[in-house]
């Protein structure tokens, strides 16, 4: 007579020990920002795999990854992107899905040990969808957050749960690590406070990329610009199409005028509707 499924030792006691040590604040000290292009003809299958399995098994179920949100760029949003010659996306419209995740400050190394191991397991178990290209995928360290309304309104740790209507991804490259430090200070003290004032952007988070571990999955290329790049996420209270012309054109010119860097991508997105195929038929 069967006694039921065999029990597996999941080392439960280790979880109790781990919970008692290390940082456990709520600040987004780190992020995973990943922009992906499903291969033509695979849009629906890719979306269902990501929505139904990978968003959870390959991300949210992991330790210290405490918030996440998916975003999509329909064809009309893709056509708003610039500059045309981008070091991030070739062509610049590539990468119609963006996923953003917050990781607890001080827990990057712990999280990476888990994520490398779980993705090897998922790959071995044929739970990784292969018909897609990583256009821009990087773990990143938090540099700053600039708020439009000061202490009022949601904080950055709320940003992936608050129902923002849109997001703009901006990537800026400096010439050197020293120039990136100057760029960050210019963004913090001059550029971003001026740009968010009176705008639909409630906050802007700024991150700097970190190198991926050597044992990463082979389909994810090593991160570029570790010492020179900054990644900005603008969280919008309006659909980006409604405010694009007034607030998001010309960002590349303003950065160029500062002499501190070059904008390599400005790309608008709207949130996906979890559990549905909404917008999949509007990607091409």
C-alpha cells in the first residue's frame, strides 16, 4: 500500500538560521532590469511562459527579490524611442517587454547564488523559453531616487506595486568612471529635479549596472558599461503617449549639452495586465 509521495529534505532548519542574520530592510538596494524581444511568431507563447511560470519561479519566488512588475511596448510606443543609433537596442525598437525587480539592499550576493542555481535547474527541467533575445539585461545597484513631491506620495520601494500608468527607461553612458560620478551628481542636483517638477513623473530611480557572475546562463550576455553607465526608470502617473512630446523628447540633447554623457536609449512602456495576453497582438 502506498504511503504517499516520498518526502524530500528541503533543509527547512537552514531557513530559520538564515532569517536570523543579515540585512532585511525594505530599500531597493539592487534591481534586475531586463528588456527582452520574443522571436517573431513566438509572442503569445513567450508571454504565457513568462506570465504563468518564469515571473514566479525565476524571479518572485526567490529570496530577497521582493517586488516586481512587467511592462510592454506596443508598436506605437516602440516608434517613439530614440536615438535611432542606440548602443542598447539594434534596431532601437527591439525589446518589447521589460521586467523590473527590486532586491533588498545588501542582499545582492545572497540573491545571486540562488538565482544562478535556480536558473540552471529551470534550464535542466526545460522550463526556460529559448525563442527570445535578451536586449538589455542587467542586475544593478541603486544610485539615487529623485522625487517630484518630496516626502509626499509613494516611495521607491512602493514603485513596482503602485499602479503607475507608464514607465520610461533611459540609459546614459559616460566616458569614464570619473565622468559617471559627475553625471550622477548633475542628475541628482540639477537635471532630474527640474525635469520632474510639474511633470507626470512622480519619481525617477537611478541605478548603475553590476557584472553578472561567470557562471551565469550562456543566453545572457555579460553586462556592458559597468563603470560608465547609468540606468534611469521614470515612473509615470500618465500614459507615456500623452506626455511624450512635452516631457520626454530632447533628453538626449540636454545630456549632451552637459558634456557628461550620451543618451543611448529613451524607451516608453505601459504595464502589462498580469495573467492575460493583453497587448500581445499590438507588438508588431
